C-alpha cells in the first residue's frame, strides 16, 4: 500500500513538472515571438524594411498569425515596391480583420501599384444583403452563437414540457420557437460561410506577366494578359495549366504561373 502511494505521488509530481515545463516553454516562445515583432517594428521605423520583413517572417514560421503581423509585412513590402508580396499580405490581413480601415486603405494603395485595372462585377441586391448578413460576425462568432442558440432552445423546450402552468407553457413554447428560428438562421449562415470558404480558393499572381488562354493548350485563343499582384480565383487545374477567374468575371487558362494561394482564414 505504501509502495502504491509513493508511485502515485511520483506520477503526480511528474505531471506537475511536465505542466510547468510546458507552460514555461510556451511563455518563452511567446516572449520570443513578441521580441521578434518588436525588433521588426524597430527595423521598419529605421527604414530597414528588408530586415523588418526577415524578422516578421521568422515570427510567422514560429506559428504566430495575426492581422497586425500580416499588415506590417504588407507595409514593409510596399515600401520596397514589391507589388505581389505587398498585396498578398494585405489580403491575408483582410481575411483576419476585414473591417479594419487601416488595412483597407493601405491595401488600396498597394492595388494602385498593379498594372491591371480590373473592375469588380456589380453585386445583386441579394448578394449585397447576404454579404452584409455574413459580415455581422466572424465565422468563429457565428459558430459559437449557433451552439449557444441550440442549448437555449433545448432548455426552453424542456421548460415547456415540464411546467404545468398553461401560461408559462405558452411563454416557453413561443420563446423556444423564436430561438429556433434564430438558430436555423445562424446555422445556415455558419454552414454557408464554411462551404464557400472550402469551395472558393483565391491566389495572388506573382508572375511578372502571363497570357490567359481560352483552352488549356497553345492552340486556343489568347484572351488577355495579366501582371503581378492580380488577385485570381482558382477554378480548375490540368497538369501545368490552371483555370482562373478575375474580379470582372472573365475566365481563362494560365500555364506555369507563379501563384501564391490565400489560405482559408477559417482554418487558421
């Protein structure tokens, strides 16, 4: 019995020690990342933009992802007149914080450096309403709200089942139905955002100049030409060919293009 107690205490001590080591390691890593960002900011303020980029990218490699970090990278590349890189990181920043005015303004400045002037397709009223509704909260907030509404509905419905007072039962029933409607709406929004994010892939073009063809071969028609920094939607792929769509709705095939995908913000 004494041996068992000793073993238990040893195991408990080991678990505590491992927890402390994990917390210490996490704290050191966090402090290290913050120090790199501070050094990057200092280098940026001193005009050493290449050094700032190197420090910011080291932070990214350590697993730190934030709108502020991507914003800083976009600014540093913009100062070096690196069009594609600047636009790419501003787009990453917008994924994580789409309502930030500074990100929107600086992103617009970066877009002005591109050669291609592409007008967006006009949105229908339904599309505008959907966009405004989906943009009320972030995806994570919509997800949490959906789960909370489900639990509230279950609670209200159980109250309706077990209360004997007719007046209270009526109140709980109508409250439950109202919450159910809101839950369905929230679930629809969350599901739609998730599906759109999975099925829609964007990328920034890093090739200096590339031709767009009507077919995935050089016997097709040459439709138009794109330049670095253009944001494209990836539609299909066939060997070295990639089918794309640009903001004005035009589609075509590009061959051996240098593209950098904008990874999903949801999966971050």
